[in-house]
C-alpha cells in the first residue's frame, strides 16, 4: 500500500493517541531508519521512521529491529536531545507527506524545552530532521546543501523551510462541481506522462 497523504494523516492521528509517552530508547538499525521507544501507561511502544526511497513510512510496530553496538552520529544527536522527553503532538500539514512529531520536557536547569522531529516522506528526497523550538535545524539524517537544484539547505544551524508545493488540498474542495472544474482545468494542461483526468494528479496532492 502506498504511503500517500491520506495514509500519512491517519497514521499521524493514531500516533498522537500516545501523547504524554516518555522517550526511553532511540536507535538507528539501518542508515535509512530511526526507531524511538515510547513508554506510556505501563506499556512499551515502538515508533518506526523509515526513509527508504521505495518503502518510506512512519508507523508503530511490534517487530524487533537490530540495535547496532556503535550508534551512528545522528542517533547520538537524537539521544542527546530527545531521551526523557515526552511526546507532545503528532500532526501533518494538510495532506502533505510530512509528519511533525513534537516533544516536550525539561533541561538540566529545569527549563521547559521543546523539540520537533520532522519526517519528510518524499521518495528519494525523504529525510528525518531534528528542529529546535526556534525552528533551527539541529541535525538531519541526510544533509542537503543548496546547489541550484534545490531551494533549501538541510544542514545544522539552518532555518527549517517547509517543502514548497503547488498542489491543491483535497479537503479544500467544497463540492462536486468544484472538483469537476479542477478536472477540466487539468485536462487542458499536458503532463510529462499523461493527459486528461489523470493530469489532475499535477494539481491535487498524492492520496
């Protein structure tokens, strides 16, 4: 099953039911995945974040994953900033395949801190990004430097910029007549692969 915008939103809502859960374990079983152990009301849960180009997803799982003896650098960063924090909120923006996972807790000075893990599920451009409460990137699983082909720097100390899109939000369509009008517009614009009604995919978000 494709991890489309609707699936992404539904999974985010499911994970959000664990709000208040304590982060007690973090490890990185593969170069493209991060596992976060959560403890809530006497039960253990495992949050699985995978950014493989052909199998990207965020999900709760019961399957055991290998825990490497030597933790990669990104895993160490996550442990430093997220361990002992509590899950605060999980959400998506419209039907974009970007999951925001917010955490809240206290630092060594008893000050409230907020951190955000952003999982971008966009095929080969997928990424996992840790952002602080000011919106600055702490670190990311994949570092991306603006080379003219991209408008974003995904690097430590850079401001996080939400991926740009010209897609329409399915939930913003008010009725069948508006949907038909959008289909009609799309039918007039050729795409690289197809025309007609399938061209609506260039205007509507992936579902």
